[in-house]
């Protein structure tokens, strides 16, 4: 690795972050300079994080090393040393995994059967109502034998002040900066949070916003979302959104197209065989990671030679460039495919050289060709390249809006089930009691309490309402074996047979 002594400021970032501990700062005159040991695998992390760009990226092949092709970093590992990820070691010129395979314990068929039975409640909390104060037994507590298992379900429609909505919006278009406030009816109701693969995420609600003067508006909005109704919100400094769970998101009046199956660099890995031969260079535009075909590990594997072309974005690793979000191709700032070639060495360009530009969801494609002066021009896209675009598009899913309702079970949601709420909590955490919401299995977060999340898109009914506390009212169900119900101190005097409850309901609603 080459270090420019004029640029190096001895900050120590390279030494601190080297994944294999190959760098130490050593005295060199009046300053300290990075020194590289045989552990160095030429991963280029030090070059990428150097704040003054003092360390040059290394792209040569080092004799006596074995190149790892397990990821785009392509470590070059010397005998006896590990790669940057610590998953491979060079032993006798062969890369081996240093850790043996691990095999999980498998549940017995009986245990899996019992868990499956308990995952479906005998009755849902939808339409159950609730009891108050908290210590009064929950309104519906039923028992029935299901395939030899004595099952009990306790349900209540309980007000939850500690609740929120996590929105997942499938799109590669920007909606606003992370942390930006989300506005509904001129009030802040949430914020943009960390993106997930191919999706923008928004958090709505939560106890701190519930303590503001927007709490009633916020509660009504969360219920509207959870019941899969259409709604409109706006990101401060960002996009206007028209959304509905299970439907295509509309961003600034334009329906989102497709959700990418992979980042730009990973598209090359998935479709490498089909991409080869379509052009002399291929650029796949993506707001997250732009792919450059010839430079990446897929191109090396296929025997391609680097073209010297660089796409827009910041270099991450060979063939991978961090994109800049925008409203152009692949969610980048590129509006014209010619802009996909950010820089290149004209001496390496030959007349007739072709560059295929694709966007990550396969919605658009363009073929560029170099003239005798080394300038690129757009030409008609060949049918083979168009077929490649269609293949990528066919593997991209339709963009959808999804939502997770997140809540915390407190007073009535626990005390109405047992005289010993802590026993209920621990039984839920151990998986002895299955928590469902409106009949849909919920994921219980680790740690203390009963904090859960549930996919409202799977709800069959309009399952949520609200009270002017304000609080969202959610249908909560606890399903367990009868022995668990007894052991935790359940309200046995309130327990009824399921057949009796069904008969009562049939008589109540008959003729209405």
C-alpha cells in the first residue's frame, strides 16, 4: 500500500479500523506514518476511510497470495493468515474455513405440533370488548381440546398508549433525509428512519409524540393505517406520499414502479452469465451501490479486462460504487444515461466500444458507443440488451406499501389474564404462550416486557379502533396449554368452553 507523506496527518483511522490488524503507526521523522505487515490482505479499507486520501487504492496482484473470491473485496491472503472477514485462512495455498459447520438441535415432532396448535387462537380479540379496571378478568377466556392438546385462549381489545407504526415503502426513489419529520395535517406524526433493502422506512407514533398536542391526530392516523385505509403524509423537505397497505406507493403523484431484487453490484453476480458479451462495459445504476461489470469480481471470474471507465459515486470496492440518491435512473442523480460514465481515460477507449447502462430494477436500458474521438453517443438498444433488461425487471417485485403495528402490553392486557402478570410475561418470552393480534402471529421483541410487532397486511378484519385517552385499541390474544394457564394463576372462574361461547354468540346475533 502506498502512502503519500504530504497528505498523511497521522490520524490513526487506518490503524484503528484495519480488520486484520496489519497497520501500525511508526515514527518517520517528526511524524508517524502507517506501516503495513504481512497480515495485509489489500482489502483497501484503509484507502476508503482515509480522510485525506493519503493511501492509494491497491489493484495489483500480489505473488505468493491466494485471492479470495467469496465477496467483492477479493482479499489477497498470504500463507497462514486470515482474510478481512476472518472466515477464510490460507493453509498451504488453499483457502479453508477456520470454523467447523454448526448443526442446530431439531425439535421433536410432538413439540412442533404443539407449537403449531398454539399459534392459532381459539377466538380472536376482534369484537371481544374489554374489561376495566385492569384486575377484572378479560372478557373472553375459552378452553377446548385440539388434537389432544388442552388449549386455552384469553382475549381482550385493549387500549395501548405505547404503540407505533413502522411503514415500509418499496421504492428506489428518495423520500427525504433520515430523521426528517413526517407531517400529517400540519402536525409531526413521525420521522424517516433507516432504509432497508429496496425500501424506505418511516416510523409513526410512539410515546413521545403521544405526549404532544398531536396525539389525537396521530392515534387516528395509526388506526387508519392499521385498518388498511388510504392516507396522505408529507416528509419535511422531501416527498408527498399517498399510501395504503398492500397497494403501490405513490410518491409525488407518481406510482412507484418495481422493488429491486438486489443492488447494482449484486445484479452482476446474479446475472453474470447473461450479461457477458452484451457490451464491452456494463454499468448498473443504483442509488445504493452502482455496479461496474469489468472491474468487479464477476468480471474477473469471466475473464474481462478493466476498461478504466468510472461510474458516478464513491468507490467502495472493485466494481462497487456508493450511489447518490436522486430522481434519475435507478434512484440516482443520473437523468441522461451518458452521465453514467463519470470519467474515463480516452487512451483506453477504442472506436466502436460499447457501454450498456441499466438501472437496478430493469425499467430502462441504454447502449452507448464511442466514436473515433473517444466520445460516447447513445445508439439504439440491441434486442439482446433489451431482453436482459426485461429479465432483470421480471425478477423485480411490484412496489408495495407495508406496515408493522408495534405495541407494548401493559395493564389490562396482562392483569386481565392472570393475577401474576410477571408469570404471563415470562411464559410469553419463553414461547409457552403464543401472542397473536387479530388472529395474526406477532413477533415478541427480546428483552423484558411484552413488546411486539405484527404485520397488519395479514389482518382479515378491520381489527383496530381507538379511544379518546387517546390510545389505539388492539385485539390481543394469548394462547397456551391449560396447565400453563393454571400455573401462572389465570382467572379460572372466567374460563368457559369454546362450544358454549359459540352458542352464546350465535344466539346473540341470530336475527340481526
